[in-house]
């Protein structure tokens, strides 16, 4: 069982919201690039960018930061994180950004249940209610049977499973080791694996698109940093429901960048998600104050 670290759930929640904001903006940028470039190339740039940024920040401290007592867990976490990014990016040519995000956002249920089963976190009725309410909001948006689900929907579903595995291992490792170790191992793993495919799909990157590739690397790095810190200082069951905000962010990016505007049901579902998130935040803040 992992020791509780909920002295400030608000901080963990804010970090999660910032991470989801960055992830969805990264995904929106990647969607435009994947329309011109191969997915493996975009995936490789995402992880190679993170690796370069982390190496630049740490400098000579890289080697000490890579020392770990959990090499196997880091390997699994890196695999899960790579899977989450790869499955999602590969789905973008076939599924709309908001639909892919909504399907992926089944992960809070998986994380909350996994945290109770494998990490020994509390699974009270009110916390479950917040997760279920947010899930209902997500279902209102995607409306199963309305066209979002097809054969390609398997890819974002695999992304959800991979993301949940990465989140749980982040929670397991994060409270016991510096954040930079996880950042380095995940970036190194993704760069090597995606790099194996790059020679077979290489395309010359146009100068006008270079800034977009840079943005993907920066956003991915910031998102990972925030999400690792979030899961390190706050129970997974508390911050997991806020991942549903990704649907709202993705819908916004889809409207701004790709002229994909939400319909009435999407707005209703988004409001349900926001109310559920506020409920979780208020309840956990009150519980934390009482525990002091």
C-alpha cells in the first residue's frame, strides 16, 4: 500500500488539469501533422523531443537521476506510456479528435479501480460516484451507437488501457523516486522503439511545419512532468476523474483548428463532467482539511 499524500489535493488536481490541457493540445497538433506525415515519425519526434529537453535541463545530473530501485517497473511504465501515445496517434487519421479522446477517457474508471486493487487506495462510495458521474458525461458526448464506435475505436481503447497502466505505475514509483528518472526512461524507450520504424517511413519535414514538431515535444514533456507530479503527491482515485476534462479540451481544439463544433449533447455531457470534477475536488479538499 502506498502512503497517502493528500495534504494538498488541490495541487495534484491542478497539475492533472494542466497535464490534460497540454496532452490534448499536443494531440490536436499531432492530428494535423499526421495528415501530412507518417504516424511513426510524429511519435518519434514526440519522445525524441522530450529526451532532448530533459537532457538539456539536467545536464551532468542525468546519470544520478537514472539510478533506480525499480528498473522492471520503469520498463513497464515506459512501455505503457509509449503504447498510450502510439495507439492514440495511430487512431487520429480514422477517428475525430473529440471522439478518440472520449473513447480514451474510460481510463479514469480503470485507474480508480486499479488503484484500489493494486495500490490499496480507498474506494469509497462518494469517490466512485464522482467517477461514474464523469463517465456518464463522457457517454453523453460519444453516444454509443451514434457513429463514434467502429473497428478503429479499438486503438483509443488500447490507449486507455495503456494510459491506466502508466498512471498506476507512476503512482507506485513517483512517490519514492525523483520525477526526472521516469521522464528519462520513458523518453529513451519511446525514442528507440519509434526510431526503429523511422528509416522505413522517413519524410522530409517542411520548414513551415518545424515549429509544430517542436511544440509536440515541448507539450509532451510538460504534460508528462505534470502528470507524474500529480500522481506522486495525490491518490490516483482523486485526480483520475479530471482526465475527463480532456473531452472538453479536445472538443474545443477540434472546433478551433478543424472546424468540428460540438452539438447540444456534447455541451450537456461537458457540463456533467465539470460538475463531477468540482464535486470530487470539493469533497477531497474537505477530507484533507479534516485530516490535518
